[in-house]
């Protein structure tokens, strides 16, 4: 038997050294650790959220129709029935992300009461990590639970091409979206692209309609569209009164209306977010803490 070539021994030693230096594979995600997680792209991990920052569904004033549709869509998905990816778009501060978190809690509570097997988990992915969504879904595909992947304030700018990978993941890829995963997104933009971006494509392209369709088709991947619009002053005051009752605060109604209206005038806007900011200020002035939900 001929002696081993010196180069073969060297290559074997190098290979062994590289194996020792290679990092350990990440542990399998423990999805039983929490009801919600944040996806971390580098290094890949699902970070458990000890307590989800949410408000009860009953406090989301003026969203009855949107809430009913999203809760029903979420319930169907949780029960293993067909459901749609959802895009919640429209006015700032009007409860889009709050509704996603509240719907998750509402449906999950129903599953627990019904003695359902498995669980419904909420996984948040940050906008800047959208390109890593295929890796995230690869982990979720093998999970024993059902997952809502949630991206808050999703939008794309002129030079951003990551929307193409999102399109493929949502509906168009060979594998498609895993059966145990649903994608919910919120955005201030109905088509996720700035208006001037689509207008520029229309004016400069040889076939303008085709250039615009390429970008608009991303929002078409969402089967459920829910629009959010600016609230009226009555709705704004109703939101505040609901928060006051829920958190056990006290204030004369006439004085409350005067201060709340002055608060929104100084901010130049009226929304659910502005109402909540007023409540935080009021609770602080009264020396009271707001109870966690």
C-alpha cells in the first residue's frame, strides 16, 4: 500500500481545524417560552417577549368593522382554515398595530378556552430585516404552532429591491408561504410605495403600466385590506373616556373635554395615539400608574 501523500495529511489537518473553529449550530427555537417573539436576523434567533405591549380590543374605538374582519380572519387561521395575509393601511396613530396585537390576544384567548391543541404565536419582524424573511419562515415551517408574522410600518423606498423577495415569499415562490404562517403588515401607504415613486415609473418607462404593476402587485399579495382614517373629535373624546374608565382615572367631563381638545390642538393632529399620550400625561399629573393589560 503506497504511503499517504504529505499534501493529503496537511489537507486533513486543515479540515479538522476548520471543523473545530466552526461555530455551533444555533439551538432549535423554543416557541413554548412565550406567546410572542421578535425575529433577529443576525445571528438568527427568536427573542421571546415577556409581556406584549397591547391594549384590549374593547378600547380601540371606531375600529369595529376592521376589528371584526381581522379577528375573524385570525380565528379562521388559528383553527386551521383558509385565511388571508392582511395589510392594515392608512392614517398614522389610528390603531393599526394595536389592532394586530389585540386580535392576536383575542383569538388566542378563545383557543385556550376551547381547549384547542397547539398555540397561536406572534412573531415581529423589523422592516430592515425583511430580506431575511425566507430564513425566518424556514424555522417557522418546522414549528408545531401556528404563527402570525407581523411587520409594523412596512414600506419601500426608491432604491429598495427587498420587496421582490417579499412578493415571492407571500405567494409566488415554489414553496409558497408555509401553511402554519400568516403575514400581517401595517403601513401608512396603501401600495407600500411612495406615490412619487410610482408616478416616476409611469412617466419614464417605455411601458408605464407594466412598471407600475411590478410594484403595485406587492400589495395585491395581501388578500385582506383594512383602511384606517382620521377620527372625528367625538371619537377622539370617546377614546379618552374609555381609557379613563379602564384605568380608574377621574376627571370632570367638561374639564376633560376642554383639556383633551387643547392637547390635540397643540399637537396639530387627532388620533388614537394622541389620545393615549393625553392619558399618560393625565395619569402622571394625578400621580397614578396605568395598569398593564
